[in-house]
């Protein structure tokens, strides 16, 4: 377990930057909820490491812009199998 929530926020940010992962994949990797990932990245990280927050914000913005495409692809694949 991390020493502090700020440590966890920094580890989450590094993971997402290195992998380009989603909030869901980060939550699964760290064994926490998506809500916790959001809280760590949106509220805690800007206070403890503003530079890292700006870098992870880019990844979050890209994922947000693409999520409707991923969701559509998943739905299309779901109904193709039937």
C-alpha cells in the first residue's frame, strides 16, 4: 500500500502516461475504483505535482475524446457475434 494518497496519485499518473491507459485500466491495475482514480488525478495530483498533472491531463483528454468511438466499436462487436 502506498504511504499516502498523493503517492498513489503520482503512480497512477505515471502509469497512465507510460501506457496511454484509460481510467478503467488504471483502476483495474491498481485494484481501486474508477472514482478513486478520478479523485486522485483531478483533486490530489494538481496540489502535489502540478507538472505531472498537466502531462496526465493530455492523456485524459485524448481518452475522453475517443471514448465514444471505443464504445461504438464495442457495441458493434457485441452484436456481430450474435
